[in-house]
């Protein structure tokens, strides 16, 4: 089985792997995001919609930079 790098996965999985790499538990990250542990779990599994404001906040907690590029096709 080949292990994917952070950037070959979807956003929730990337953030989950980053949290684990930083040795942070769900409870600590959830508190920083103003969520319950269950709320963070739903984000990490893709079971909850992700707004841009939460994406930015979550990225900051995990010391990640997120940018969105909009351009013509």
C-alpha cells in the first residue's frame, strides 16, 4: 500500500494527517476552533460542510497556508 503525501489527499485528510504529524489531539485543536471534539471529527472525515472562514482558522491552528486561485478556464 502506498502512503499518500499531505498534498495528494483531500483537504480534511490533509488536515487530519497534519494534526497527527504535529502530535496534537482532537480535543486541543477543537478547543482552538471553538468546536466540540465531535465537530472536529466530522470536519476531519468530510462529514460536515467546510466554510472558508473555518478553513482559514483550521489552517492557522495547524500552521498551514491555504490559498484559493480563481482564474478563467
